[in-house]
C-alpha cells in the first residue's frame, strides 16, 4: 500500500476523480487536490499551493494527471521519489 498524491490542473476534475477511485481500489491511499474552485483570491491560491507541496512531501509517489503547465513542473522538481505519471492529453482534450 502506497500513499500517492495526485497532481495536475484542476481543470481536469473528471480525470482526478477517475484516477482517485482507480488508485484507491488498487489498494493505495490517495491524496487529491483541495477542491476544484477557480474563484480564489491570490492569498488562497498561495495557501493551497503550500498545502499541496506538503501533500507531495508526505507521499510515497506522485501521480500526474496532466504533464503540462508550470505547476506540474514545480511538482516534478519538488518530488524526489519514483514518479508514476500518466499523460492524459488525448482524454482531457476531447
């Protein structure tokens, strides 16, 4: 059993939910994003970013929903663990 933190853009809510369920049913403890709200203040965004970085630190692995964007590059740099990533571009853009 591993602790896995999901990372990626919250624009892909459906994929976060699908992978959360799939990875959980495989016997993992899954840590996901705080929520999918896009109406946040800059202060709230900074706080959630700090919280998410802590979630990455707590995980055995990270699972990247989307391999694009500045945030994902930060997550990858932050993570020194074995990376399990799935590029869902084709699914996300349909």
